[in-house]
């Protein structure tokens, strides 16, 4: 009877909790390592170095500049004529591929400049749509050139290059996009 009495006096069984802190710490580390945080990086563009104040910018003939203006209402002006965003790509293609034929457009692809100027209150989505249309025009030109060389598209051409800096298509058809700053008073 002495053994049964001792068993009845025992307290209930306990769950060991000494390793719970270790498990919680491991879970915390796991979630910190596996969680991705979206970061808005903006528009990835390589800008030319700022000119020295004493150096004059290189001269560009008026004919070689295609002017795109976007006002604060989001209205687009191509060469001072009201236009839609959908018309931008065609105008850029005509301007860059002109080869000096039409006096309203550039003399050659390496002299063609596309200037985009906005107002301080220009809707951001209109600015992005305009910039996208300009770049899509250049990608269309580069795709056509890559196809003429026997590639499916410009991306396949680029992946075939041993030296990515030796890009003949981009040297022949350079993208010269000028993003003019809005006027301070505007």
C-alpha cells in the first residue's frame, strides 16, 4: 500500500518548454530570411554625366530634335501639334529612320534626338506611357535590324554577343533620349 500512496501524491505531468525559445528563434530567422520585401526602385536609366558649368553643350541642329511636350493636363504635343500617346511611336520611328530624306526629321540615326519635356504637374502615368512609346520605337528598330541579321529578335542577338558592349545594332541606331527638366516657374 505504500507504493500506491506515493503515486497518488504526484503532481500532473509537465510538458518540457525549455526548447520553445529555441524553436521560436529559429522560426523568426526562417521568416526573416524567406520573406521578400518589394521596393519601388523607380525608372532605371543611365544618365550622362553632368556637364561642367564652363563647358557649352554640344550643338544640335533643330532638325535633329523631335520635341515631345506633356502639359499638366496630360495632353501631348508632338512638334507643337496636339497628338495622342499612340502616335508617338510612329513619329519616333519616322524621325530616327529618316536618313535625311524629309527635312522635318533627322539627318541620320546617330544625330536623331528625342526630347521629352514635362510640366511639374504632369500626371506620372502620362510621362511613363510617353517614355514607354519612345523606347518601344527603338526596340522595334533594333528588333528589325536583328531579324535582318538572321536572329529572331533583338534579345536573341544580345544573348549571342561575346562582349555585350560591342553591340553593332545599338551603335548603328543609338537611342538618344533627352529628358528635359520642367521650367522652374511652371
